[in-house]
């Protein structure tokens, strides 16, 4: 009888361990997917910031709204998504542009 209790206890422990491993693996995979999506969003935002900043620099001026919108995007990119500073020089150039009245 004691050997049956040991066998059942061992089977239960092994089953519990397998279940825990399954949930840990699933959580890690989900976390990995989220970081890929976050990285993709960061690159898309960087591209948009660079494109808009270059357009404003080419135009030689920027309105208050254009600066504000670009600054908000840059803050989200840099602070919210952990951007690495690639857009900082472009933002400095936009900040130096004269104001337009449109």
C-alpha cells in the first residue's frame, strides 16, 4: 500500500512539474512576441520621425503644431519605447528652424 502512495505521489509531482513548465514556456514565448512587436513599433516611429523632420528641414521652417506633434512622437519613441537617441540630432535641427505661420 505504501508503494502505491509513493507511486501516486510521484506521478502527481511529475504532472505538476510538467504543467508548471508548460505555463512558463508559454509565458516566455508571449513575452518574446511582445518584444518583437515593440521593436517593430519603435522602428516605424523612428522612420516617421525622421521622414517628418527631414521634410520640415527641407522646407526651412516649422509651425508650432508641427513641432508639437513631432516632439510628442519623439517623446513616445524615446521615453516610452526606449529609443536610442537616433532622432535626437534631427529634433535639435527642427527646434532651430524659424517658425512658420501656417
